[in-house]
């Protein structure tokens, strides 16, 4: 197949592009490199030293003889996106090109607005471009389990059968997003569902759980291909944070009681799920939803698992409980269905099988790059202090710029 990977320089996108290329598909990456810019903005860096995209792709081509095309640009710019579709003409488009951090979206008004504009407008542009240029192209969109929230009933895969006042119907499962980022994904889902219904587009929404792991069989072939390992409190995942903390003997920081339950999956399963969706496309006019995760854990269970694994490596770490900066139930019912991808052939990797090789050992290898100051939460869901801090910083920057301009004029 010809498959376009939007956001192919990012964490999931990079692993997916290499996997699909290795499987013999013709792959093109579309990226604006904004994810790298966010690291500079926040003053953080991925634990692993990732290379510029041209160097990564050159290493891949040298190793495999397989070439991955690159289209550099922003999908919020419609003309650029349309030119990509006209030029490459993919059979499927995998859409990773969004701001994907809930904490980032909750920093202040500016970051909330950026997240929603970037994510919703980019997806809308893609839907219009597909309608005009490639209406038969299959859209594989990365959603999130966070759209559902944590309802006190079982979470179905996208839809729920209900009976009300003696009548029955199958309707989209109710959404209870927990951040402006998750709200943007809900808007995406509604827009995609609408365009499938009225324009006859075909789309698969992959409501993904929390992804862990850095190594896939493609990535581990060469150091130049290494993937991201984000452990900071804005873009890092809780499991990555725990492994980085264990590598330097820092206490594992659990928010609240640690009873928050979520779905998780290995990055090796992410890339396989993408290919399964591409090889088994939705029908014209169909908007289908797969819940893409393999296991459920509480945060405290993850901390205890990392603690036990670290002990086998003679690393002694304790668990600390911090006040939860998020507005969420610390203990709750959580039971989500996730059978559709398994029915299509997914054979899951389980956390216990990959934790040491894929996580703690990677953290140990690069532990000299770990900055403990990035562990503690700074973004608070409950107050406007983030916005006040941002406004203060903007005022200080403005004052400094004015002073510098004055000095320049005087000199």
C-alpha cells in the first residue's frame, strides 16, 4: 500500500513509518517538526538523543535500501496538505499530527487555544482535502481512550446500545474528556463521524491507551534510529517517568492514592494496530472505532511493578505520594472493551515481558541525560496560577524587550 504518516517525526509516527516501510509499504512522512520546538519551549529534552529527520531517514535507507519520502509542512495549511495528497496519492493516511499532551493544553489560555486550533483545524483540513482529492483514501486517525473519561459503566468500542422510553438505538458512547487536549480529540471524532455520514468518507478512529516502550525491531537496528523517551511532566508518560526515576534512585512520584486506572500498550503493538487498520479498511461512509490498548493498570500498580523490576537490577527505589495536580477521581471503576483489533489478528506484547529491556535499561543507558527537576508537576488543573505565571513571564519579556530597544536607540 501507499501510506502517508502525518506526524511521522514524532514518537508513534516514527516507529509506525519504519514498521510500515519494513513491511514493504510505500511510506511518506508529513511533518512540521513542531514537536521538537515544544521541547525547546519547555526547556526539556527526550532522554534518548534523537537525530534530525534527514539523518534518521538516511540511516534507514542505508540499512534497508528502502526510501521514505518526506513532505515538510503544517497540515493546518490547507494548500500544503492538498499538494501532498495530489503528489503522493496514498491509499491510507495515518493521522498522528496533533498536539498530544493533556498537561500542555492545561498550561494556560494560550496553550489551550493552540491545542484546539491546531488539532481541530488540521483534522478539518484533512477531511476537506480527502473529499476533494482522494475520497476513497482510508483515514486512520489516532484518537484517545481519554475521550471516554472514567464512567461508572463498561466502556464499549465507540458505540453503545441504549433503550430509552421504550425505544432502542445504537449511539456514540458518551464522552467525558478530562482536558482541553482530550476535548480536541472529541471534536475530531465528531467531525470525522459527520463527514463519513454526509460525504461517504471512510475512517477508523483508534482510541489509544498510554503507549510505552522505545524499541521496536526496526528502531533497535541502529542508534541513529532511536525513538523518543519523554519523561518530563508535560509530555512524558507516567511509566517513562517511573523508569527514569528508578534509573537514578529517585522516589517514584505517584499522584494521590494512585488508583487512577488506564489502558496501556507496547509501542510494538501500536505499529501493528496501525497496519491492521490499514489492511482492513472501513467501508465508504463507515466511521468505526477501535479501542487500542492491551492491558489495564492503576498508577500505583505501575509504580510497584517498576519498583520490583528495579530491585532485580539492584536498584532500590521507594514510592512517594504527591498531591494530584489533575481534576480526576483517584479511585474509580474502569473496564473498557478492546476486542476488535485482537479479532483482526493483534497478538499483544504484555508489560511484564518488555519492561526491563524496553524501559529501565534504556533509562539506565542514558541516565546521564536525566534532569530530576523535570519530574515534579508544574501544571495545575485546579487554578489559574499557570495563566498568571504566563502573563507575568510575558510582561517580563516585554519589559526586557522594551529596555533593550531603548538601549539600542540611545546607543
